[in-house]
């Protein structure tokens, strides 16, 4: 199977698609590029819901919270898709910031670091 094997792998796919979406919305791509990226993000988000995150440690309440947060991300992505189709690029760009905040809050709730935090060296 070529798809992600765990929640972390699916999250990486979603983050990559959202970065591509951001670039497309900033003018380095077309509306078609943005729509392709948003569908990829939606698919990755659905894949994320198929897995239990390691950080939840089989805590049913944490797993439920994780899934609820991903459902909210799916809704935000669907709203952004409609905005892009309607030519409301500024609204879709604002959606990127909303997704970043949702990601930070979700990772904080699970006690995991954002992908960007893992890549940056610790400040002394």
C-alpha cells in the first residue's frame, strides 16, 4: 500500500498539501492548483481520522477529541474550497491562518510538537 501507515504520516501529507495550497493562493499557482491542493488536504485529513495518534496512548477521550478536531478541519477545508471556486481568494487565504491555529491547538491538546517546531533548532 502506498498510503500513510499511521496518523503522523497522514498528518505530514495534509501539512504538505496545505503548504502547496498556501503557495497557490499567494499567487504562485492557479485556482486549479489551489483546488487540487485543497482536495489533497481533504483526502489526507480523512486518512488522519482512520488512525489513532500515538500521543493519545489509547485514551478514548483523546482519540475522540482528535477526531472531532479533524472533522472541524475538514469543514474548514470545504469552506475554503467553496471560497476558491467563488473567487474569494482573500477569504481562502484567511482560512490558511485558521488552519494553522487549529493545528497548534490540536497539537497542544495532544501534547505533540508541530512539524515546523521539530525542524527548528531549540533557542537558547
